[in-house]
C-alpha cells in the first residue's frame, strides 16, 4: 500500500507534464 500511495502522485505528475510539454520534457519529468 505504501508503494501505491508513493507512486500514484508521481504518475499524476508525469501525466500532467506529458499534457503540458513535449516528449523530451515528459522524459525529464519521469526520470526526476
């Protein structure tokens, strides 16, 4: 459960970045 709640906000953040930026920015956000 801890892992789920830790990863979920990150997934939402990556999704947000993917909608607002190019794929290069998406990859950068994902690697952060």
